[in-house]
């Protein structure tokens, strides 16, 4: 995908999903509560998720355009960090896979799996 889009591909553990315990049931409810800012025991704080994702992006920003592959909950934390995007609504609208472009001007959906 990176070659087709003309992007650099990197591997960076900071782009991992939100650290949390395994959830057997009510996963959507738990993620929604988390993204609304509720503290859930065992879940990585949203600020920590945003910090590591931003650190990764900044560290690789000099490499030219980059493609980032991450997980939905982590992505919702990142795009909601500017307070212009509702994290929970963003997450609930994701399909797997989805592709987004982030820039200083905002976020744009590039690909949406139609169900």
C-alpha cells in the first residue's frame, strides 16, 4: 500500500493499540466510555496514547509523507486530541479497514469499507 500511495513505511511500536485488559462482552460500551474520558481500570490513559502516537509522527515527520497503520481506539484518541472531533463518534463510525489523511488542516477519510 505504501508503494502505491508513494509513502514511506515504518515500523514503530508506539503506533500500537491502546493497552487494556481483554474484554469478553460489552466491548463497544467500554470503548465508548473510555473515549468519553471515563477512567477504566487497566486501560492506558488517553493522554499517554496521544503522546506516544504524536511522538512517533514527529520523529518520522522529516522523512516526507508517511503512512501510519494503527488501531481504531488509538486513532480515535489521536484525532480527538484537538477537541474538534468527538472521539467516541469517530470510533463508532470506523469500518475495518478505513484509511484517513491527517494534516494541519484536519482529517479526511480516504477509504471506507462499504458494508
